[in-house]
C-alpha cells in the first residue's frame, strides 16, 4: 500500500498516519519530521530554518530529494505512508515520476478536512515528546507525567495562521490533481481520534 496523507496544519495527519502505518505495517514518512530532525542535528541550512519558523514551505527540490532517498530504503519495499508530502503540484509530479520509474503508483490520497478555528486550537495546544515523537494535545490527549515535551516553534498562533494561508493557496491545485487521478479520499477530521481513524480505515477498505 502506498498512501499520502494530506491536510492543513493541525488536521491530524501525523496522528492518523502513525496509527494507520502500524495497522498496515508500513513506515510513516513525514517531511516535517525529517526537516525538524535535520534542524535538531544542525544539518538544516539557516535559510530553511528561517522559512520553517515563518510558516513558509521549503523549496520543492529539498523535500523531493529527501523523499527520493527515504523511499528507496528497504523498509519501503512493501509500501509507505507519506505525511505532509507532496504539498505542491511539482512535488506531486516528481513523486509520480519516482514511482513510475519503479513500475509503482499511489493507491490512495487521504485528505483530512477541518474548519480553520479547530485547526488553530489543535496546533497551538500540540506538544510532542522529544524522546518518542508521540504527539499529545494539552486539551484532548494530555501527556503523561514525566514526558519530555517540545512546543514547536511554528505552533505559535500567528505562525499557524500563516501556515494555514500557505496550505490553502497550495491545495487549490493539488486536490484537483489527485481528484482527476481518481485516488482522492476526503475525510471529515472533526471528532475524536478513534472516530477519524475509523473513517480513514473505511476509506482504505480496511474496516
Ligand atoms: P509539517 O510538520 O508537515 O506540519 P503541518 O503540515 O503544518 O502539519 P502539522 O504537523 O502541524 O499537523 P498534523 O496534521 O500532522 O496534525 P497532528 O497529528 O500533529 O511541516 C512543518 C513545516 O515543514 C512546513 O510548514 C514547511 O515549512 C516544512 N515542510 C514540511 N513538508 C513540506 C513539503 N512537502 N514541502 C515544503 N515544505 C515542507 O495533530 C495536531 C494536534 O491535534 C495534536 O496535538 C494532536 O494530538 C491533536 N489531534 C489530532 N487529531 C485529533 C482529534 N481527532 N481530536 C482532537 N485532537 C486531535
């Protein structure tokens, strides 16, 4: 199974991709996580650190090269789940070319949809455990005592608003691209995590 999880910041892509990835036995690949890991290790050029902190996208070539390298690893042989990639039509066409070169194709693109007011609340109150990568929410899924929590630099309310604007501008072309290929599955992201998971599994024919 080769899947893409799309959706605005805070929609629950990472949360759902982790759960569904375990269920399907395929790796979850998040370009956001890869970029943050590169930043934590001091490997991300300062102009890209600045772009991420300001809520802007990094250049297509950077993320395409990350995905090219990562999806070539042995654990992706039986499938993978992309979280937050592609975000632009050039990224989508690059992914398609990459897959076609190996005689492969995407099976489904899951687009999680949510009203803007809920997205802001979800992102601003998100906390991530630095050690495990587990995603928590101060209101909806509070972290256990002792968790080593991180508040993402781009989860400040003004930066989240900028990221949402960027997403809306970018998906204007990307959603129709996948709709035309007949593989887009729109998922209502309102509700508890397990309710949304049930909708995703149903859309994938896994319920
Ligand atoms: P990235 O890390 O991909 O961020 P994002 O797309 O903005 O998405 P988020 O991680 O904010 O949200 P999510 O949908 O995963 O939600 P989550 O599951 O955590 O990208 C960051 C930056 O990297 C970009 O701005 C850009 O600069 C760069 N970048 C990355 N990919 C790129 C690309 N392809 N091209 C160019 N640049 C790129 O959930 C959010 C919160 O809600 C959590 O607290 C969670 O616990 C909670 N929650 C989740 N589901 C529910 C629920 N059902 N009910 C209640 N709470 C819930």
